C-alpha cells in the first residue's frame, strides 16, 4: 500500500521518491492527516527506534529527516482548514543548543492549519529571542520545542525572562518535545505541555480564543 511505500522510502532517505509518493497519495484522495501519520511519521518512528539502538547513524537520520520535511511540505496546504481566519499569533522555535526541527515543523504546520499566524524562529533559539519576539510582535503564545534532556532547561529561562520582561500575564508559554513532561511543565511554570502536534495546535487555538 502507498502509505507503507512512503514509510519505506522515507527510511531509505529517498526524498524525491517520498515527494512523488506523497503527491500520488494526495491525488488518490487519501486524507493529508493519514498520509502524515501512517506514511511519514511511521517511517520517522522506525528510523528513530533504529537510531536509539545504534542500528542507523546521524547521516541516515539526516536524509530521512530531509525526506520527511519535503513530504510534509506538500501536505501543509491541505492540513490548513479552509476559511479559518487568523485568530492569534504564535512564535515557535526549538530551544538553544537543540537542532531537532521535525516535530517543531509539524507543530507549526498544525497551528497554521488552525488559522494561527506563526513566526518560526527556527532552531537553536535563545530564551531572549523567544521573549523579544513575543514582545515586539505581540504574540499571545510562545511555543518551545526540545528533544534533548540537556536543552529542556532553556524552557525554564523562557518563563523567567518573560516574567522579567513584564509580558508573562499576556503570553502563554507552551512546551513540548519527546523528553518534556507535564511534571516538568508545572515545575518551570509554563502553561501547557502537549504530547503531539495536533494537540498543541488545539491548545494554542483555545488559548488564543480565550484571550480575545
Ligand atoms: Co537526535 N536525538 N541527536 N538527531 N534524534 C534524539 C532526540 C534521541 C532521543 C536519540 C537517541 O539517542 N535515543 C537523543 C536524545 C537523548 C536525550 O537527550 N534524551 C538524540 C541525540 C543524543 C542527538 C545528538 C546529541 C546525537 C549526536 O550528535 N551524538 C545530536 C544533537 C544535535 C543537537 O540538536 N544539538 C542529534 C542529532 C540529530 C540529527 C541532526 C541527526 C537529527 C535531527 C534532524 C532534524 O530534526 N532536522 C536527529 C533525529 C532525527 C533524532 C530522532 C531519531 C528523531 C527525532 C524526530 O524528529 N522525531 C530522535 C530519536 C527518537 O525520537 N526516537 C533523536 C519525529 C518527530 C515528529 O517527533 O520531534 O518528538 P518529535 O515531535 C513530536 C512530539 O515530541 C511533539 O510533536 C511531534 C509529533 O506530533 N512535539 C511538540 C515536538 N515539539 C513540540 C512542541 C510542543 C508540543 C508538542 O509545544 C510547543
């Protein structure tokens, strides 16, 4: 089946084939969410498990990541809900010291799909940059992603610096990424920790609507 083929080609890092297969799946009428979850994310999960067991290494993971991002780009417009008006502004990034961006990109896409305006600060983003951007751009939400236990601490700095900058009462701080837990979120005084991109987008929309 085509979704398995997408997963297999992603694991092999064949970005061009992944793109073509994703387009084919779209043309066949398979819903974008299903292509994302059962094709692209399935493949990335397999690679992730193999990387953890030292069965594949950084170069293989990088080419798989590139294939994932290219396939996801094609799905982006389809995941956007038609006719939804932008109802809030979010600045998103992967925290300082951390270069993992696949999950962050998915969260951004899902948020955009909910009609939110998203400023993507990229990876390796300092606490200052998150807070300055939220202040200057009037964002209702700062969204921080971290994949490394060693970089999660930057999220605590974001909370502290938002307080110091006097914007804490008008900005919600959302955190997420594989090592980030509810308990950690409470401990650092962030507002929400969500396990996946879709839940993050729903929560962001909820915050923005409540702020209106
Ligand atoms: Co890295 N890496 N990596 N890596 N890498 C992990 C994270 C690791 C768990 C692998 C392992 O060893 N078991 C491990 C971290 C261990 C730890 O800290 N606990 C690790 C390591 C150690 C490293 C390096 C240090 C390896 C090295 O160089 N020796 C190095 C660090 C570089 C750096 O960042 N400074 C490194 C490098 C890399 C690559 C560059 C090769 C590549 C990243 C490419 C890229 O992102 N462009 C990479 C990858 C791909 C992974 C794995 C294999 C996959 C991560 C991923 O993209 N998953 C990962 C192992 C694994 O996860 N099993 C691993 C798919 C993605 C969709 O999931 O990002 O979790 P995820 O996002 C999810 C949720 O977490 C959530 O939504 C998404 C799904 O809907 N989510 C949010 C994410 N952000 C959110 C924010 C929210 C809410 C939800 O609100 C704001």
